[in-house]
C-alpha cells in the first residue's frame, strides 16, 4: 500500500475520535481529504474493498452524530463506487461547517490551539534540559486543562517516549485510551512503549486489542513482529511478517523480518 493510501486510511480512522471531541469540521475535512486521495490513486481489489468498508463506517459515524447532523442537516449518501459523489457532498459539508463557525468561536479555537502548542513546547524544553519532574508537572497541567483532547495526550506521550521516559508515556497513552477506547493506533502505541519496557506479555495483550479494531494495517502486523523479535518468539514473528506481506507484498522491512525469523527457526530446529 502506498504512503498516500496509508495517509487516507489514517485520516478516515481519525473521524470517530474527532467527532467524540466535537471537532466536526476536522471530521468532515478528514473524510474529504481521504476521498480525494482515493479518487486520485489506482486501487488494487483488496485495497478497494478495505476503503469501501472504511468509508461506509465513516459515513455511519457522521450520520449518527447529533452535532454533525445539526450543523449539516442534509443526509450523507454513499454507494460503493460512487466516491466522487460523496466527495462533492463532503466539500459542501466542510464549507457549511466552516461558514457556521462564528468569529468568536474561531478566535477561541485559535487561542486554545496556541495554548496547547505553547504547552507542548514548554514540556519539550523541560525534557530536553533534563528537568523531568517539572516536565511531568507541566504536562499534567496541560492535560488537565484539555481533558477531553485525545490527540493532545498522545502528543504528550510521544514527547516522553522520545526521551525514553516509558512509564510516563504509558500513563498518558492510557489516559488517551479512556477518551477513545476504540482507537487502534493508541493500543499500538501503548504496546510499543511496553515493548521498550520489556513487558512483552502485556504488550501482546494490547496488540490483540488493536487487532480487534484493525485487521488491514501492515505496519500494525510489522510492529507485532518486532515485539516477537525482542521476545525471541521466532514462529510468531514469522507469522506476523507473513500477514503484513499478505496486505502489502512489496513491504521490504516485512520481507527482511520474515527471512530473519525463518533463519532463526532453522537454527533452533
């Protein structure tokens, strides 16, 4: 799968989370942008089937959101193969949502975005200076102010992960997961942190939860393979590499993973 199609998948997967955070325009914009990528990119049969399912789920979430329906009362319509018609409707929806935002609301959103940006920069600077306790306090204050922002919690976790503060990163990702229990990417990120902490069994449990939400992401299977590499479970590692390659036969890193796992199995056998 190309980088552009992976981006389209990520955009669609963000829609549910955006709606839960009342980010209606972001939700609509995500689907519009994803549809544009899909329309411009030739799709293989399995890719078309996957995106048909993802688009149907996205439309279902948008239709079922009361705030979205209130802001854009026209019924969204989607028939597989008619992505262009849905794209046209999403362009109208984004315009409508944009027009309905008052100047006061826009100013407030800009102010909030600036406070988040400044807060993240402060935490990053404190971490870079080795002031870990102060960074933790600043991060806690920032998250307390924007308690419902899942993306912010994940961004804070990434900062602590970058500085190898795994326990703190794990805590912030757990908080993010409480906001959006169905977010496969959060289970994936938590499992990555747990793998770095060498808590392989717990990491495996989170990956299983991620797979319940997403079965079509080659990078998810590849990350699980990395877990089994560190855990030295070569048979499971090979299986994950095969599943990644089934989705994307040209995935070179997965090919190398499979070769490595098979070599280890031969040596052990």
